[in-house]
């Protein structure tokens, strides 16, 4: 979700800055495959079982094209 932290091997700790306009968790837009981080990386892995507007939702542990890893997320929702 927007504001979640990502560890980027090139830029250190960054945050997700774009997300879905139609689905929110804990008041923030959820991040989906293709969304961006503050260092410009793109989320490239996500949950194949859940989606927002047809795009798979990103989870803790999913990756960016900078080989970054999402390390924080919604505490009230668990996606497998």
C-alpha cells in the first residue's frame, strides 16, 4: 500500500508512492504490480490470487525491478 517501506539495494529504504484508485487498506491505496517507489523502481511481483482493477496486489516480500523487497504493509489484512 502507499507508504509501505521497500528496501532497495541501490537507494536504501524507500516507500511505495503510487497505488490503486479503487481499493484502500487502512486508509491508503493498495499497491499493485506496476506501481512505483520513491526511488523510481517498479513493483514486479504480487499476489496472483487477489487483484484491484484486474491488477495483482503487492504484499510484504514482493519485489521491485531494482531487486528491492517490500518490508512493511497493512497490519489488518493478510494475503497469501
